[in-house]
C-alpha cells in the first residue's frame, strides 16, 4: 500500500527534527524517534520507516543539503516524498539556521593519540553497479530553496586547511609505518608551499619512492556526501592516473575518517558539471 500524504509529512517532519538536532550538536535517540513515528503511521514496519528515511537522505543530497549519516542514501523514492522534502527545505527556518552554522563553524585538525591513524581509514563507498548518466535535475529542484549547503561548506577555508593538515599527518604515519622515515620527511603540502592550481594538495611517496599526488576533500557531514572538484583537478587525475589519490575525509568534527580514491575520479563517482563560466569575448 502506498504511503499517504499524512504519513509522508509525519516521516519527513521526524527526520528534519533529528537532522536539526544533529547539526546543532544535540543528542537524540533514533529508536525513540522511530517508535513515536510508527504510532502515527498506518501499520508500517520499522524496516519500511528505515527505507523511507534513507530515501529522504538521497533527496537531501540531491538538493545540496546534509543528511543523517545513520540513514545511508537510497534512491527510487516516490514523487510525493520528493515534493514534501523540497517544500520543507524551502520553509524550514530551523534547518536553515542549523545547516548554515554547521557549514561555517571553524575547524581544527584533531589530536591523534600516538599519531596512530590506522583506525581512521575505511573503505570507499561503492559506486552504483548500474551506471547512469547524471540526471538533468541533479542539484536542480522544482521548488526553490534557500541554500546549497554543501557548496557553502566546501568554501569553509578552515575546514579545508584542517583536512589537509590531518592528511599530511596521515602520510607521515603511513610512510613511517613502512619504515620510510626518509620519505616521510620529504612529504610536502604544496597547496601551502607552492599555491593552489597544481591539481593536488600534498606531494607524498609510495614505499618504493614513487611520487604520490594527493588531493584532499573534507566534510563534517556523512560518508556519501558529494564533493566539489575543479576541472583542473579532474584533468590532473586523468593525466597522472597511476600517482593520483583523492583523500576524502568525512564526519570530520565528530569522528574523522578517511577513504581513498585512486586514479581518475570518474572511475569511482558520477561527475556532473554544475557550474559554467559565461564570457563576452
């Protein structure tokens, strides 16, 4: 049986309540929320509610909004759900305030006990098994809303700098763990020493001395959060496929973790052009 408008509105309201609390740094109990929500629904199972929350995560990502990491994005959602989520995005002042604050708050690299980074490295998300062309409505909504929060967070200079510092320390750890202190001492944050525009942030090395070019992308949001990458970085990754690594840091302020994307970025992600330059001559 299809979900009614009342059921969808109640589910979206519950999700947004939890999301605002999360973005504001407040604790909440997912189980208690789910039980309270089930009482408002027409005999839905806990699994059905879980999937609906995952659908909401997917819609939020497509609208440039953070999501609740515990609800991994899941596509193939009903049109009514998208309509209600986008309407809520356009009108929810609490979410807007909380998301703007979460995107702008300064960040610092966390202190790691004994510089042991091994526990912070995780597997990358899996790319969809069935390839798709980027949808024409990716990052385009039928109902206008206030912000692209993910783009705003990408412009948070302190977050980017803290992420690069974390990645730099990780490279020192990685090479020292191979017994290559001489190489660890040569790791260079070229974004700082030589400036932006090279196509990568950190010059590092493999254990055999080959160069490794690392681009760092950092978010305080969930693992599946999309990231922005320049045309120059995409081109550089293709030109240096054997040496390029993109380090994606996520959940940075709460529990930073890192996964690695080697080689061309479109080997791992659907890359959608969303910005254009308009020139007169």
